[in-house]
C-alpha cells in the first residue's frame, strides 16, 4: 500500500498543476518527471509522507488522538523535510516545535484535500464505524469542516471496502455514499482543484471506471490539476484489491527514490502495517 501510494504520488507530482501540453506529451508511463517546484523525478511529496505518519501510528499502537497524530505529522516532517506541502503549511510545520504549539496555532478551517490525501491507511481499521471515527479525528486537526472530514472518510472507506472484500468494484460508489453525507460526483470530468470534494469525486470516478494500475495512474493525471493526490490514493486503494491488474512498468519501482525513507523503508513499514491489520481480524 505505502509503496503504491508513493509511486502514484511521485509520478503524479511531475504533472501537478502542469500545463495541458505537458500532460498530453508526457503522460505515457515512460518516465518520472520533475515537479515545477523542483521536486526531483521519482520523489514523493506530502501525500505519501503524511500517509506514512498515520501508518506508523497504526503500527505503534499508540492512542489515536489529536495530540499523538499531530506529533507523528511533525516528527515525519522534521526527520525528512521535503517539498510538496502547501507553502504556508510547510512554513508552519518548519516553525513548530511540538504538538501542543501546533494545535494551539493551527486554524483547521480548510475544505481542501489535505485530510483526504493521507487517509488510505485508515481503511485497514476493522469496522466501518472505526474507520469513520479515526478519519474524523485525524481530519479535524487540519480540516475541521464538513467536506474536510467527509473527504477523509470517503478515501478511508474506499480502502476499507476493498481490503475487507465488502463487495464488487461496481458497488464502491454506493458504499462510500451510504456512509458519508456528501453527494459525490462519480462521473467527474475536467481539472481537479486542491479541494476535498473534487478530489474524492475524481478518485471514485477512476476507481469505478478503470481496471488496471496503469490506467488508474494515467487517467488520474489526465484530469489535470492536483493530480498527484488522486494518483496516490488510487494506487494505494487499488493495492488492497484484486479488481485491478498491476501492469505498471518496472521503472516506476526501480526509479522510485530509495533514501532513508524511500522505497525499502516504505516496503518494510507496509509489511508491518498489514501485520498489524491482521490483529484486527
């Protein structure tokens, strides 16, 4: 799961808010591309780092509360500062000394997709009720708005649905809809803003319409806009299901960054995460 999130994130990052010409020319699964902010090809962004933080918290078995979650976000950022965060939030994280200061100063009024982008691992909690509660708690730290919370829950529910084999791919949209209060658009077209509603709508659209990892990846990018989040979540969720064929070209694995918190680290943490999830069953 974490490896697939990182691949989708790193590939999508090369096209995040890119001109349509770049997407048309290079969205063909032949190479990673540099992000306009200077993120090197094959390097993941905040989507993966914050997902990793939640996965590590799940592995640790520590309390799932605002303070502990916030501490994990800060720790993961401080140990491996990387581009991809919104400029203001990067500066905020860089200036913060600990969870208490973060929670005292943060203004959690965003309806953007930051809470949704990190929610795929939450789907491994054992019941729908736990998924909804865990997603709400973590979302409320930074996105304590109806759409911020619902978008986090929707992503986690999609992951949960496939991981626990609750139904067919065709019924995914109905399942997510039945447990959230937002009317998602599962036939999304056009660019995707940095918005919880648009991100989840585009994500559900590709998950319902495509059957392979490669199609999920290219079609996530094809939307245009904040595509790395869609791609990261789509591949992370697909990795929990047998409804999608893994036909990704090998370079996406071979050329993914492999520094201290790169490919090998993600694979190891993913194994621990799935072992932890087995204890829920």
